[in-house]
């Protein structure tokens, strides 16, 4: 069983309502959240009117091959970086011909953290046509599950906020 | 908050363990489950060793453009059909250069059902290199949530079973 809490469903419903009014199509590029933001939005009936597709680009290779994130950027700045987050959002937007995209890349742990990039570091990015990508940086506390949950809430909130 | 039950995490852990032993890379193409199977697998630490990427191809357009499912097949047989399920699995496998893929397409409801294709109808397909795609048909009972949950369990079980 998978259970979404009421706050997630409420945020997702608001996103679908707002995107429907704007006649906007949404796409997602998820790394550390592994498809959970797509799942949250599509948990709501009617989501097919606004949600076009999502990319769960977990490996570096898939970020490059599917979304067109330059390997140079991944190697130089790391997969968890502001540059890669915005390239993921822009890649998904271009590929899907959507109106707005949200990307997530982060270190959910328990392994993979470093001094400079600790477990809990998450970048979110929003891309819209003809607009520079917006990038947000977070450091979430807690377990792998808790970090993923925080990233979902922050991602949905940012997407809702940017739907205007 | 999103919560995965122990049976889902247990199935996902077994998939990761078995795929690691076989040195297999997994990809997913999800429609009605909206990313939940990718989320389940990536909920387990170590999943990045075997999970390469997932496609949440919700719209017909994205099934065609991203996974290469022929529009003719979607128009003739419907997005929820054995033909489209296997084309999704084969498209994801080819695109990701993975060793095994699982696809899911179904009618989670509450709307969208017909006499021939009721709410709860779900097709799963498994593709492996140089092997004909395997297709399974299910009719699940219950609400949208319950149908999605049944599809996740069935999908994870089928993937585990086919990892050999």
C-alpha cells in the first residue's frame, strides 16, 4: 500500500485546479524523489488534463541521455547542483512541450553525502518558456524517507507558487 | 507525507537484491500508476545501482513521442491495451539500454471506464532484450487509490518473478 497524506493531496489538487485555469501543461524531472511528485499529482482524478509526463532520471547517464543535461556539467558541478537542476527542468520542458516544469535533484542518503554536499541537500528548479529557470536550494534534515517527503512538499509548494 | 507499506518495501528490496546479483538494470514506463512503481523501488537505499530511469507517460502524446508507441496502435486499440502495454515496455527498454523493463497502463478511474474497458482494467508488460514482451491483463476492484495500489503490487511481483 502507498498512502498520500491530506496535505500532499491538497497541494496536488490546487496545482491541478490552477494549471487547468491557466491551460498549462506540467512536466516533471525527478531524481532523488524517484517519481513521488509525479505520483502525488496523478493521485488526483483529473490530473490527466494538465500532467503530460514525468521523467525519473535517477542515473547520471539518464539525466544526460534523456534530458540532455551536459555530461560536462554533471562532472564539473555534480549531479546535485544548481546547474544540473536547471538543466533538468529546461530539458524536460523542451522535450515535453509543456508550459512549466519542475525538477528535483538531491542526496536522500543514507550514503552519498560529503562535507560540501551533505545528505539532505536538495535543489529544485522551475522552468517556463522564454524565462530563466528559477533555482532553490534546501538542506532537509532526517532519514531518507523524511528527506524525500520534505522534497515532495517543497516541490509541490514551489510548483503551485509558480503557476501564475 | 507519503508512506509505503512493508510489503511494497519488501518486494522492492527483493527486486534490487535480485537485479544486483544478475547485474541487471531496470527501467519503467508507467501510465495509470503515475510514477508510484519507480517511487517504490527508489524508496530503498541502493536502488541507484539497478534503477536507471522511469518514464511517467500519462498522455497518449507522451506515450508516442517519448516511448515511440505508434499513434496508430493507440487509436486502433486504445491506450489501455495489450498492444500499447508491450510497446511501452519495449520502447522504454530500447531508450534506456536497460536489461529489463516493466510497463503499466490502465484505467484507475473514477471516470474513463466503458463496458468493454471497465475502471480497474490494467495491463502490465515485461520486456527483455531479444525476447518477446510478456503481457498480463488484470481487472482490479475498488477506488482509484485501491486500483493504483493493486497495480503497484502486481507490477512489483511480476518484475521480481521475471528477474531470472
